[in-house]
C-alpha cells in the first residue's frame, strides 16, 4: 500500500460526512507504519469501542470506510473465520463489522456487513507476520496466494459498500 498522510486518510472516507471524517481519530505513528506489508490500513478507535475504520486503494483512488461493530461479543469457545484473510479466531477476535452505504442510501439505514478480525490485521495474518491465538487449519496456499485472497475479498467488500445500484 502507498503511504498515506492524515489529510489523505480523512479525505478518503466515502460513507460519512466531511465533519465526521475530520473528527475521527486517525492512528498515531503513520510515519512508522510498514505500508509495504498492508493491503489496507485498518484501526479501531480506543475511545469508541464500536468504531472501526478501513482505508485502501480501490479502483485507482484511496477509499475509506467507517464501520461499526457489536461490543456484545462473548466467548463461547467457538471459532469464527475472518471473511478477508480466512484466519480462524475465537468468537471475541472476529466481529460483524457493518459499513453504512454512501449517500442517501446509508442515511436511510442501508448497510453492508462482513465478519472481520477485530484487530483489522488481516494483511499481517496473510503474510504470517502476526500469529493468531488459535491454531490454524493447515493451508497449502503460498504467501502470494493468501495476499491475493485478501485483496480479492477486500475488493468485494468495498464494492458491495460503495457500488450503490
């Protein structure tokens, strides 16, 4: 991913108002981010447990999504899989994240959701730069194939949110 500035990140959001984009908390340490290991920049707002953000290069432009997730996730001993990176986690480490659609559609309550790693570190899991707590199923895909899977799944999610038919 190409390095982004705070201003570029704030301008990228397509499913919130400009005022909301100005007020959201951008992650600290952008200058220290290992951009080359990311397919998207994803983060949670520590001051707002239900807020999550995803910024990626999509179809030639930087596109940001505001998302919400349920804060009522109890561990039941079961496992869930992230829809982007296919990493298996406990139920508390995967959550349904819901993005309002842009414009009037989103203001009318239309949303798109998917199950994602709650730490939004899918790029790192795909590259095996970060290990989840759970033992993973044996996977024979190469690193390149895992990265391509994340990128394809990310493209599908962003398209479902942004393409208002």
